[in-house]
C-alpha cells in the first residue's frame, strides 16, 4: 500500500493540527505527572518519530515534545523527576537526521542541556515498531507513560496492539490513522488479518464519519470490564479523512485530552472542521426553528437525566460528561442555568463539576430537583 512520505514535503495544515494535539496533550500530561510523582521516572515513547523537523524546519513530534520538557524544566529540577524519551524511526537516513536534530536542539538550549543526562534521557531506536513495541511493554507498564503512535496509513492499528495497550494501567496513548484508507483497502487480506473491521457498517454512515465509525468498532473489541476510554479527533485533509484516537484509563487523563480537543475546536471538540454542521444549525434557527448544536443536545440530555434522577451528584455528572466527550463546563453551565430557573438546587456556590473536587477532594454535591 503506497503512502506519501511526510518528510518529503512541508507539513500541511492537517499534519500541523495533529502535531499540535500531540504537543498540547504533552503540555497537559507532563506537569500533572512531574508534580504528582516526585523522584519518579516518566517515559514518553514516540514510536514513529520521523526526522525531528520538516524540510522547512517546522518542528515535528520529537522537537515539540522536547519543547514541552523545556517548559517544565523548573518543576523537573524541583521534583527531581527523570524524563525518559524513546525516539524511534525505522528508516536509517531519517533516524540519523532525527538523532542529529534532537541532540543539537538539546545541546543548544540551556535549560535542556542542564537537564540532559541527569533528568532528561534520550533513547534513540532505529527499529521496526512491530519488533520494538513488545520489547518496551515492560517499561511502559512499569512507569507512567505517554505513547505516540504516529504511523503512516493504518498498518499498525492491529487488534494485538490495541489489546496490549488496553492491558496497561498508567499509559495514555495517541494513535494516528489514515481512516479513509479503510474504505479503499479495508477488505484486503492484509487488513483483515490484523484488524477485523466491518466495512459495510462503516459505509452506513456518511464518509466524514469514517474515523468515528472505526473507533466505535474498536471500542467493541475491548474486554467487557475494560476501563480504557477511547476518544476520536477527526482530521480532514482535502478529500481524505485521518484522525487521532486517544486512549487512557484515568479520568484526569480523559479530562485533559478533552480540554485539548475542545481547545482545538470549540464547536464540537472532535474534528478540525464542523463535522455535524453545527454552524448551519445556528443559522437555521432564524428561519426554521432551532436545531440543537452538539453542546445543546448534550445539555438537554443532561437536564433530562437529572430530572429523571438518573444523575444525582456532581460525581455522576462529571463521569457522564467525560463519557459523552464533553467538557465539565458544558455541564456546569447547564446546571447553573437550571438553578436560576428554579428546577434544581444544591448547597454550594457552584455545581463543583471538575476533577479536583470530585476525585481529589472527594467533595460530593447532591442536586435536588425542585421543579419538574
Ligand atoms: C507519519 S510519520 C511520523 C512523523 C513524525 N511524528 C513527525 O512529527 O515528523 C511516520 C514515520 O514512521 C516511519 N516508519 C514507517 N514504518 C515504520 C516502522 N515499521 N517502524 C517505525 N517507524 C516506521 C516513517 O519512516 C515515518 O518517518
């Protein structure tokens, strides 16, 4: 299957979106772990690291990760936290460029140079991911880890890798895939032996939803009692659909990813375009009555669930909000509005729907329905 080489051209807008999501998530991930795991070792794996930069010098994933390590250097020194970065690239020529690019970046940056070899360790690998991944599983599972799987195409989204990742408890991962390849090649033996996905089910939905549809099928492959949560971010580039799949077990990680995704697109938090035509719905309201946007639909369903007593506390609402791929502020805004309208009441100044209150402080707020 032919794939276009990312490093022969300047990064396009879709690639930049992907890289920004990787980087912005690392920006959230690093301080969380540096601050909560003093004296510990944190691992970041960039299994398909490329050359470090594109042909115009725009930073690729490894340099972006290093920039985020630099941004945390003060905390890393204070907390004596060791950051290990495993940077892997299969093609020898690219691997050489990668190593030179990252070594120079560290050497020429005073903060990173100071961290280097005491608190920052770069582990370069020139391996086939299929061989390297099983060898690294012990390290990944023994330490808080962030795993980037920025493959070309979707060859490495195999059932076995997904299930390996499912088995890890303190690992967050970002998987990139060229989802529209599935429409073209999904029925071939190469695909079907590695990843069984029902293409007819994918084709039942409009093409723009291909990435989301793949993710729905991947969720069905997880064991019934799995705590792993998967979220999509669809990236449209010309006629093709790509996407990121984020996976993590911890609610704090999910919260941080959703913040990253909604920061990228505050209309839907799941695509680099208006995937559900929400902007049209806002315009339509003037003439044809209001069609709810994604946020409004979620808020209406939340209100229904509160009124029916299906959700009763800030914890239940917080968990439900993450499950639905929304931001805690979407729920808070609705609940505050319901209080104003005299539908709901609670003994706090605010609904306290956030990770800090729910999971760190264990502060539980009970919402009482006053008027149905
Ligand atoms: C989409 S690019 C990654 C881009 C990189 N994240 C960046 O920001 O520049 C995928 C990379 O994976 C490399 N690659 C291809 N097959 C591989 C394999 N089997 N194992 C590891 N790397 C591989 C390619 O040479 C390519 O550089």
